[in-house]
C-alpha cells in the first residue's frame, strides 16, 4: 500500500503543472491541495481493481491521479468559508487559509479540469471507445447526480433529522460516487471484464464506499483532531446527521463491519484475483484515521 | 443568429437535469446560471465553424452546449464574493444572490462536469479518437493554463499597471482559450480539415477572442448597466488594467477594428464557406452590449 501511495504522490508531482509555471500561485495552490498526504483510498482502490483486471500499472497510475485530483478539488471547495468553513486538512491549513479564497476556488476548478485532461490525454484502454466510456463514468461521478449533488444534499440536511435511508442516499452520492468510479476506472484499464463481473465489482465498490463513510462518522466522533489531521467532532458541532447520530457508535461500528463482510462476499466470484480489493475492504473499515 | 440562440437555449433546457430532480435546488441553480440569456457568442462561433466543415447541426449543438456550460460556470464562480463580488448578471441577480454562495459554488462545479459529460456521452465526430481529442481541447481550454489560469492572472493584476503584451497574455487565457476551443470543437464535428486549415481557423479564433475582450472593455466604460445587464464601469472602479486604461477609448476601438480586419483575413483561404465566421467577427466588434 505504501508503495502505491508513494507512486501516486510522485505521479501527481510530475503530472500537475510545475510551481514555477505561470500563473505560479495558482499552480502552487493546486499542488498544495493534491500533494503531501491523504490516505489515497481512491487510488488504492483503482490499483486493486486494475490488479484484478491485470491492467498495466502505468495506465492505472493516470486513473488514480485523475480520481485523486477530483477528490482534492472537492476537499478544497468543501473547506471554503461558504461551505464547511474549515481551517485544517491533512494536518495543515486548508488551501484557502494557506493561499486565499479566490485562489482556492480557482485551484479546485482547475483540478477538476486536470482530471478530465488526464483521462483524455493518455492511452488508458484497449480502444478509444472504452476510454470515452471512462470519461463518461468520471463525469457522471463528479456532477450534480454524483459527488457535487451529494454535497448539495448534505448542505440541505444540516439540522434535519434524517432516516437511515436518506443518510445512505446522501453518502452514496457524496463519497460513494467517486469511490465507485475509482474501481470502475481501474478495472477498465485492463482486460475486458464481462458485464456480470463489472456488476460484481460495482456492488463491492458501493458497499465499500458506504463503509468508508460510516467509519468516517465514527472516527469524527472518537478520534482526535491530531490523529485525523482535520477538525474532529465537526459534524456533531454543525448538527449534521451522521451514522453515529442515527445508530450510535456501537451500531455504526456494527454496520461498518456488516458492510465489510458483504463487500468481501461480492468479490467471491473472482477468487484469489480479488485479494487486494478484499484487503482494502478490511483496511477501510479497520483504519484508525 | 437568433435561430441558433433559440436552439441552444432549448438544447440546454433539455440536456441539463430537470429542476424537479434531486437535489432540486442545485439543479435549479444550474439552470438559472445557464439558461435565459447571454449573447451565446461561443455557441455562435461553434455553429459557424461547424458550418464551414459541413458538420451535422445535431453534433454542433452538443458542443455549443458544452462550451456554454463552461462559460456559465466561469461566470457563476467569477461573480462570487471572494472573486469579483458582483450582484448583477444578464440583467438578473447573480447566482449566489438568487440562491446562496454554497449552492452557486456547487452549481459552477456541476456545470463544469456537465460539459465534459456532454462531450463524452454523445457521438460528435467520425471516430472516437477525434472525440478524445475534442475532450483534450476542452480540458486544456478550461484549466490552469487556459480560462482558470487567465482568471488567476487577472486577480493578480488588480492595481498593477500592465503593458499591452501582459494584458494580451491575460485575455488570451481568460476569454481567448474558450473562444478558441469553441471554434476548434465546432470544426471537428464535421469533415476532417487539414492541419493548415485548422491553423487558419485557430488564428481567426485567437484574433476574434482578443477583439471580443477589447470591445468588452470599451463597453464596460461606455455603456450603461441597463444595456449591459451587468454592472458597468466595474473594471475602472476595481482599478483593473483594461484596454481602455492602456490605450484610451479611441485607441481600443481602433485596435478592435484592426483585429476584426485581421480575423477576416485569416479566413481568406476558405472563400465563401467562411462567411458566417466572417460575419461573426463583425458582430463581435460592432455589438453594442
């Protein structure tokens, strides 16, 4: 895992515009937002799915950087004063605190464009048609019926008691869409899988995406700001519905473990080929930060 | 021209998520930002370039909507308090005034994703490779070395006296990149043009893009807020360098006319096939708003 994390860090460093290219401040802010940390969960999932499809690692690397650019852009925009108004991320000042709001806004906008540029500029699949499909998958995952839409539902839910199904609906969009895309894109870098196999992978990704968020809610409640590298206890303070507020800590932990087991089951048809994806389900649920 | 404007309005209305789809408020804000006005200069350029390449209008329509979504997203983000802090656009309250800042931020983000989704979802070129090239063109035009980068240079230039070449550098990115992309994408919907022909079109687009901005600066200075539908005199008030501040009104007008003549000359190799592009050069320079 740390080898992949280091590889993605190096690739992002190489693929993002250099800090001395005009406009320097914007490029520095983009690099600040995307480099230097994070668990790189989405890249790890892309590589594990690529592994299952015996994909060329140099292709998966591009996909991993693209999904990570989208993730980084979403964090920069979510942290802005008009959204979550947060000052700490990955143990450092958030992008708008380190630079300024206007630069952070443009850095997020530009990181989104980089993601699409990466998927359009590199040869990532056996044929151009598959690559167009990959661009469709990423665009759908980012947009108003994916990640950005989930964020809008999140905003609208502040202070409202949500039922478990509504909470799931929000997170399936907010974090789930990009996690699903990471798996789908990693797999498409390799050998052509059957529709049935792609369906099994997508089921795994859906479950793991949800588990990721349930664990995030537990950690937001139980871990310290120092451990998380971001402000702990924020959701409760903001009166946001979470899995912990709906199920309690023990209930949320039990749900995460159930999702972990189901996610592993979804992989059963693949046998040993899916061992890295299975291990990631464990990592996502058992992590401490 | 008005037929194309109406066609683009109708297509955007059809292609953007309906206002009653969850999350409704986000989708309403996206539609508010993209529908109901604007000169649609970029779509007009795409259609005129498509016309030259005898492109199928149903393809050009998608390209026109994609570039217009990018343009609309850039206006929404530029109008935010942390950027230009503007309250009036196309004669109506800006998106964050009509909705709220967070919704406007997400609406802009989502409109960017829509643009890439449109180019990836529809069959727009004879082969998938050309379509991937179109996605590359759009991504490069939007990003930190295109439109968003121009906006960053603009921010950095407030209060600084700029030489004419620096001003050009800023606008070649800020407004020029997307205008060039509009022409390039429209042309690629049709018959394959030679590298030489594409180069002539790109030269035309560069000149017209610059002319557009020079005229914008003149109008910002001479026209009323009511005529423009956006706050007039803003650049001078914000102490931003403009073509008028560098050249004076008469000098800026003379420069715009020179660019118009050069843009028409760049089309001379195409003969009558380029008559709509030539007419647009006139429209862009002679417009009153």
